[in-house]
C-alpha cells in the first residue's frame, strides 16, 4: 500500500498552478493574490488560459491517481488512494508544502471512482454552501463535512464512503488551515 500511496502523492504534487504561472506570467503564484497555488488564484492573477490549463492539469492528476489505484491490488483501500493525490496537491514537496485546495484534483478522481449522480450531488452541495456562505474556504469545508454525511444517510456503499470521506478529509484540513491563516483584517475586507 505504501508504494501506491507515495505514487499518488507524487502525482498529486505536480504543481500545475506554479508551472502555468511561470509560463504565462514569470512569477510565483505563491506570492500573488491569495498566495494559493490553485486554479482560482491563477485565473484571478494570471488569466483564464493559464487558469484553465491549471484546472485541466489538476483534474488530470486526480484522474491518474484514481486510475492507478483502481487497478492496484489494494482491495477496498484503493478508494482511499485519491486522498493521497489531494494530499500531494495541497502540500507538494516541490513547493515547500504550499499548494492548492484540492477540489480540482478531487473532481478528477471522481471521474474514476464516482457515479455521475454522486459527483453532481457533491458539486451541488458545494454550490449551495457557496451561495449561502459566500466564502470559498468555508463553503468547501462545509461541503466536505456535509457530502459524506449525506452519502452515509442515503446508504451509499462502503467504497463510496471511503472515497468521499478520505478525500473530503484532505480538502477539509487544507480549508481549516486557510481559514486559520486569514487575519481578522482580511476577514473584514472580504
């Protein structure tokens, strides 16, 4: 299991936000805008083309990690392997552990391990949370708690719960970190 977890982490740690920003802007995304090495910050600070390339790359690494683990001899544990790709995206070794938020990497892994209905339901939960809370970090955190609970209440399989639960945990930890890092003045300005 450890070698698959390490492989998924390394795939997830490919810093597409950093690479796109270097190519299109010349700067380091970790020092621009929100300082988050993710798609939203790249779109805001560098532009749509770089942002869309970042989004595609981040989704692709989630898909690759899920595809690798889908064929690995891991039994039920294969459903937790995308969480290691999200871990790599959020805390990449190549960028001194300063990465993105993990949502695009998660969506990419959904293309392998989730039904379209479950993926759309998860996106809808996040969308509703964002409309109500109007804060990217808090809405993602709420969705990361709410989606696995909802799936458990409707009787989803153990594999689905393991996939959503482990992936949501990696995203939620990063969002808590982001919320805690915001100063009170930033909260007032937002």
